[in-house]
C-alpha cells in the first residue's frame, strides 16, 4: 500500500525555518504553551522515516482519505500510526508536499512494476522522472512488492499466449493460468485446442498447493523460451505506434511528463507522437460539428470539471457550440465547483478524451492531425 511504500522511502529532511534574532528577555516564571506556528518556527531539523513518514502521509491526506486507508490496515498498524500521528507536532507545508510527492511516485512505480515488470517500469519512469530517480523508485518498490509469478505474461495477447503454451504439458498450462487474472486465463483457455481445454480446466480445479520453488522454476523456463521467441521476431517490438498505445493508457499527468521530456530530448519524435495521439487540449483542433457530437456523449459534470483547468480559447470553443442557456448553466456549474483537486480534473479530462477517441474510431468525428491526416467532411 502507498503508506507502506512511503514508510520505506529515503528520509525527508526538513530544514529549520530561519528566524530573525530577538533581544534576550528574562525567563518567565511560568512557561507558556507555544502556539502552533511558534512550535514550527524554531523546530530543529528532523527526518521523517519509517512509520513517521507513513503517519505524515495520513496527516497530509486529510481525515476523509486517511480513514479509507486505515480501513485496509490491521489493528496493530492502526494503533502504531495513531500514536505517531499524535506525536508529529504538525507538518510544515514543505513536509506535506514532500510526503505526498513521495507517495505519488511510489504508487506510480508500483503500478508500472506490477503491470509490466521491472524493465518496463524503469523505462517509463525514466521518461517521466529521469534515470536516477527511476532507478531509486523501481529498486525500492521491487523489494517491497515483488511481482506475482508469471507477471510478464499478463500483457500478452490471449491467442498468442495460447499458441505459445499449446505444446506444454497440461499441468504446466494449468499452473500458469492459475497465476493469471481470471479474464485473461479464460481468454487463453478458450483459445486452446478443444482436446486440451477440459483437461486443463480439470487440472486447475484440482490443483493443490504448489511449492514456490517449482513455480519459480517453471516461470524461469517459460521466461527464457518466450524471450528467445521475441528475440527471433524483434522487428515487431516497440515503435512509435506502440509508444502511442502505451501513452493513451496512462494518466494524463504521466502522459504530459513523458511528452514534455521527449520534447526536450527528441523534439521530432515528440511531435510525431503528439500527432498520433489525442489529449484533452487537442479538443481545440476539432471542428464545430465534431465538438457538438462529442458534447452529446459527455457527462456535463465531467465537462465542468475538465474545463476548470482548460485554456480560455478551449472554453470559448465549447461554449460557442452550446445553446445560450446550456452554456450559462455550464459556467454556473464550473463556478459552483469551487476549488477541486487537480487529480479529479485530470480524470474528468481523460474520460472526455476516451469519448473523443471512441467517436473517432467510429468515424463519427474528424480530428485534424496535420499534414493531411484529417478527413474531409
């Protein structure tokens, strides 16, 4: 969990806040309790490590989110964290920002490790955060959250994986499928020869506990065979189209980090990728008819959230393609929302982008991708 990841991260050192010297005064007979700001102003440098860092994260998240985190923890963990929270003596703004940033980076690293393995996580994080930070995060997360057995198969196409496993012993196939998500296992099972399907299904149902060393041995053999197969057909691995496919599945902030970093290191590649994909800001490239078509399928609350952080020209394009009354109601909804978390805005924008991409695939709208890439209505 994120709190655990943050607890094991390198310590956060908080520099003391400088304070102008004051003339000495005679000691008071009875010491007065310092106010919260005074307690932080002269507080010596401290390091947030281990449980203290996890407790600081819960404080930074606020009561509502922290309560949801605590619900998934054991009673002794909750007790330990509660005691640490009580002894924190508040957080400075810098400490709050640091623990939240550390938690977000740890969660991002864990997601990449779990979904694509160590090498995939290192590549994606290097683009977003730089090689040094990526290596630090990946190594830490890999130690805490070792990927489940056969995790490297989870992104495989079901039919290709079935073809690869077709000649393996049914017990080996059953062992592998038992470690894959049920939906993926079902797709692979369906793609096997009919003679194998029932046999493998029976072995899955009757499989008992398998010693970890046997699982590890089978995993290593399958990994080597699959690596050899991929090496023989390396011409079809990677490429710009694959990168675009990857970027369309990550959250918008990660997408922006990677594209901005690419623009610094390889502007031509960054421009090519941008032309092949669609971001929320690219709504400005849609014609009026396409905008109106998108608006029919978009949830108005999502639209209000998404426009909170949109540029003025994009806002005006949206308003100009709505009726006067609808535009007025949307403006009121945006104003009524008040301050919102940037994460909520990005999620709303991503849902709208999903609608746009779906409509483009159905050829119901036109996206001008430049250099003649758009269709003529």
